[in-house]
C-alpha cells in the first residue's frame, strides 16, 4: 500500500505539472469507508481521482468486514503479517491507547459486534456477557514484533475510530507534493483543510446539530488542519425507550451514556483528531478539559445534553453559534 501511495504521488506530481492553478474549485463525491466523501479542490483538477483510489484502497485494507483486508486476516487468524498502512495505524493506535488509557481502545471490536453495530442485529447483551467482553478489552496485550501483530485469545481490533484520520493524513501528504493551493476534503465527518483559500479568507467548518445532523449549530473559523467529529447520533439504536450509541466505554463494554452529544477536535494530525474525538466523547467534558491541560496540540468543541458548549481556549474566539441555538458557551482553559 505504501508502494501504491508512492505510485499515486508520482502520478499526482506528473499531473500537477500539466495542470494550471485557478480560483475555480472542482467538486466530487464518492463512497468509501461506509460513508460519502466530498472533495473540493482549488486550482487542481486531478487530485480527486487519485484520492478516490486511495480511499478505496485504504477502505479495503483497514475494513474489519472485507475478507481481503489486513484487519480481517488479523482478527480471524489471531496473528498476521501486515502491510505498511495497517501496521502503522495499529502501532499508532496502541500508543494512543496507552496514553488515553480507559477511554480509547481499538480492541473494543468484539463488544461493538455483540451490540449489533456491525451486523445490524442490535440488542442489549446481559451483564454477564458484558463483563466477559470488558475483560478482553486491553490493547496493552496486543503484541507487535517486526511486521507481525498477534492478538490474545478472544480479542479483535477495530480501527474505525482512526481510519478516516489516517486517510486525512495520507491525503495531506499527497497534496503536499502537488501544486494544489487549497483543498477542503470531507472524508465522511473528518475534514481535511489544506493550504489557503484563493480569496485569502479562513476556512469555515460547520458543526452538526446532533438533533438534526443536516443542520449546523455553529461554525469554526480556522486555518489548515484536520477537524474530526464524533457523535452518538451517527450510529445508534433504541430499545425500551433508551438510546444505545456506537461509541463504547472500554472499561464496561457498554455504550457511553455520560451526557455528551458530540465532540469535535481540531489539530494538525489527522489520526490524533480522530482518536481524540472518540476518546474525549468517552471522557466527558470535565475529564476532557483535564486531559487538554496535559497537552495543548489540539482544541475541542464538546456539546452536552444540558445545552452547554465547552470550547478549549485555542478556538473559543473562533467559534460562532448559529442564531436559534441558546447553548451556554464555556471557555475551557
Ligand atoms: P468515531 O466515529 O471516530 O468516534 O469512531 C467510532 C467507532 O470506533 C465505533 O463505531 C467503533 O467501531 C469504534 N469505537 C467505539 N468506541 C471506541 C473506543 N472507546 N475506542 C476506540 N474505538 C472505539
Ligand atoms: Mg474518531
């Protein structure tokens, strides 16, 4: 796959040399990673073709369901020799999991399956089963030797929380060798903002209203970077009048139910933005604020079900609330 990326980059470079910069944006949408991706690229008309291929390849490499994928082979054989992309993302996920401890763990996959989020056969498992599942969520037990990854018994990996962030990083690497001055690529909720817009204005990113995801409750004005959002509204089911979402607390194997509605993270690192949008969702606003005090290389926007909007200090002044939303905006130092 890394080889494939090199070929794509060379292709991109050749095309770049024959393309001419303009203020006109080319737009394209397609499906990959179970989502619709939307590409808007300025002054460069070939990048979407290349990225469409890249997203398709990453999708097949990182998917848990595609029998040809590296992750499928690993999960079904317990051990596998992996290609460069799957290996790089597993290593990165394990190191993020070591840092984020109980909040982010790629070995939640068996629990994600048990709740029916993969098959669509949703149900609430009994407490005994949940305890068994929680006992097997522990990324510290995954072993990596050279290019071989080995999982403990009854453990499986899911890179769903970081795959789009990884794709965003790969896309940015490809754009850097092109002459495209600017790109706004929505990789299904994870947004890559690259370069500078031809009219000199900053980027403006809408944050989805969890109650009506087609609308935005506000806008973040920012420079280049990667914006990732996690929300319970993206995938959930209801049983007995209660909503069960697809983001799980690794310590209990249960869907998070802590009053968080959505988490948006902005940083210069796609995998970090994506991992943190999931992890801060599990943490909740107070612990997320504490965590940010330990590192300042990201900013967040957290909406909770009591209509509070927590914004870290780095972006507080760059966020504007849409009229009609009366959220209390709280600046987190
Ligand atoms: P995201 O939409 O980026 O928040 O990713 C959510 C997806 O990551 C879920 O659909 C699961 O496949 C997986 N997942 C759920 N909870 C966790 C967690 N606590 N840590 C890591 N991955 C998770
Ligand atoms: Mg994520």
